[in-house]
C-alpha cells in the first residue's frame, strides 16, 4: 500500500475517498531523531500488516493544528485516532505534550490511542502544573487508551490519570521492536561505536566514557555519533525508511555499541550487534530493557562506573551468540484493543 500522509500544501484535499475506516496518526515527527522516526515507521508497518482493512493516514507534527478540523469534519464512528509513541509524555518536551492534549481532548467520541510512551512529569512546581493540565485534557476523552512501553511508565500512567474519568492503560514494547529481524545481517564487523546523547537527558559522566574508550582500544576504530542526525534538516514519511535502513547498516558493521540511547540498543537488537546501554535522566531505557530485552544475550544494561566491572560486562557481551527471539506476542494487548473496535 502506498504511504499516505497529510502535508501543509494539500491538507484539505488529500483525504482519501473510499469506504475503508481510517486510522489517523497525529504527531508524526519531522525532526531528525532516528529513534522517533523508527517508531513512526514501525507504527505504519504495524497497522498496515495487522489491520489492512484500515486506511492509514499520517499527520506530520507541524500540521496537527491544521489537520484537526479537517479530520473532525470527515470522521466516522469506525475511525481510530492515535498519537505517535516515544519518550516525550510529560513536561520535558512540552511542544509534544501540548499537541497530545489537544488531540486527545478534541476527538472524544472515537477510540483514541496514545501509542507506546514513556512518561515523566518532574516533581517540582512546573512539573506538577503541567501534569494537572494533562490530567484535565486527557480526562475529557472517555475513549482514550494510553499505552506504556515500560513498567515504570505503566504505573505512572495509572496513578497520574485516575481521577473522575479513568483512562485505560495497557502495556506493550516500544513499537520499533515490532520490526524485529528474523536473522542478523551478515557483514564484516570492526571497531566500536559510541552513540551518546547531547541533550538534557544525558547523565553519564565524561570520565566514565573516557575510561570506556581506553578499554576499547583493541576494537579500533572508535567512533562517536548520535541517533539524532545532523546531515539532514527534516525527515518525511517518504525519506525516513531509507535513513533508518542506513542507520541499521551502520550498526551492523560494528563489533560493539556503547550508548545511553534506548533506540540505539533497539537498533543493536535488530542487527545482532553487542550493545551496552547506560542510563538517562529518568530511567526510560533502563526500565524498558529489563521489561523486554533482558533475555537477549547480546545486549545489556549498566549503571556501573567502575572500569573493571564494565570491562567484565563488555567481555561477556563480546562472547555472546545471537539467538532467536519473538516479541510479537507482547503486542497482544494493543492488537486486541484495535481488533475490538470493529
């Protein structure tokens, strides 16, 4: 099926005229974080593979406001409204949270799904204020279902949105894990790749990174990168899969990945690449690892700062063999939710 998405030049005219129920996905990113781009790609692949009876329509984030009245005008009772997943529910990324509130509080008569998210409202005046605004917006929608991608977020969503109208919360993996590889790509591996944050979630000390770099001198070359691209200004639904595949090719050529990016670990899972994940500011990667990936031998998590203990973990990873895994059954709650909308 050809991918369809609403864009600013023809938002009014491109709604498809057919008898299929529509699946509207709001908040699709255009920014260059390949983790979030991979989520949007996986969401589209999931709906088109599992529910081909729906016409999948993506709405790029900067077009959300313009698209809302158009979608509302053309909405039928069989249609589903959704907002893209990620790690930005809360007050750390307010642009995303404000857009989410608007969508959830507008489409109150249709099944509305917040795709798998991590949630974090800071425990301060600003965080409590934004939390209250989100509570008020979310609870306007009795048909809203929140999907948590880690157990910490599952419990936080349950306790955050449990007033007057209880928003249902379910639990699935991050959507990128739907695209699991059946077989690791065959490629010549060399060197180690550090995939590190440069944003407010960064907590790994520079000294720890330097010590790890010294440890990995045997795995030359050593390179540094991030999953946020600086080679392009924007990514569209038409360009993201090529960039995603290019990123997987980069990962599949490494002997080892060191990262504090959750999706860098996910990319390592997909490519069978040994990977050591470190923490971020509120633990979303750590919790998701222990929820879904702890059984996968070639990836691991650490909070260690002791060089010798880190060395032991790396050695274990380098000796690990790839093996079969199957996370598809873990998406059952989401599958059942959509299937029962018919």
